[in-house]
C-alpha cells in the first residue's frame, strides 16, 4: 500500500501512515507494556492458585500447568518466544502444550493468551488468532489486550475491517489511560490508511481530550493536523 504523506504547515513535520508504521506501533507497545502485562498475568495465576480448593490445586494437571507457566513466562520475559511456546527448559511444557493439554484449567486457559502473543511476535498471525480466540479473559486488563492483540494480527493480515473492530473494542474497554489511548491511536492510523479521516480525527481528538498525559496524548497534535487536512 502506498504511503500517505501529509505535511503539517505549522511544524513542517511529515506524518507517514501505512501498515508498516502500525506494525511499528505494535512493537513499541509490546516493549513498553510487556512487563506490566506479564506481572498482571503472574498475579492472576497466583490468585487462581490461592482461591481454588486445596484438593483441586493438588490435581496433577493444574500443578503441571502452573509449573510450566513459570518456566515459559521466564522465556517470554526474555523475548524468547519460540522457546516460550514449545521448550522453556527443565523438561517443562511451553505455553502451547500447556494450553492444549490443560486447557480446562485456569492456567491452561491463560496459556492460550500467552501462546497467541508469542505467535504474534514471531509473525505467525493465523496461529496467533487461533490461540487468542481460544482464550477466555479473566479480568478487564487481559480482555482489552486480547482484543488489541487480535487487532494487531488482523492488521498484519490486512483484514482492516476486523482490525478496526478489535482496536475500537480495546480502546473503549481498556482499564488504563495508556491502553485506551494506545489502541485509539492505532484505530485512527488504520482509519487513515482507508481514507476514513473523519473517524481517525474523532479518535485522535478523544485522545487529546481524555488522555493528554499518555505517550500517545503528548504527540497526538500532529496526527490531528494530518487528519484535518485530509478530511
């Protein structure tokens, strides 16, 4: 897809909106928010382990799933996504095997989400979609990031209609200003690719009004200018 170049007269800055730039936004998001999401997921597993009955915790499948999650999470934190998927070391299962062997457990369910993100980061978008769609979110944070990850996968596949739907969902339902503004911006960028500049402008102005202190909010003016010039 050809790049759309829009010059903002006030600063003479060029705003380049294309699929590659949206992909770069995905990578930027992952580096900024990887650890908070990881810690949230680890905390979720701890809550699961603490609230389930003692007898259930002792069941072999749940114990193996939780033990495997710990090893796989270490690889995930080190950006070793292929190892996290299938071979985290120590004889433990990776996210993919945990999800498929123990998917009926809470830890196995969460492993579907991790596996989807690992596939997304390694460019296997169909596999990412399959794993993410198999995940049933537990909590608002992971509900929003599941939707956002699906948006990223469909964007990479150039299925922009589905990508926009998921980005909008994540932008509306995120539990923090950072997550909401991030996905609203990504939604706006894809709108511009499709020449839906009015929709893009609406998203950008929402970021400016509601989330001015976020990373996206601090630079949103140039995107607003670009959308206004093409409206």
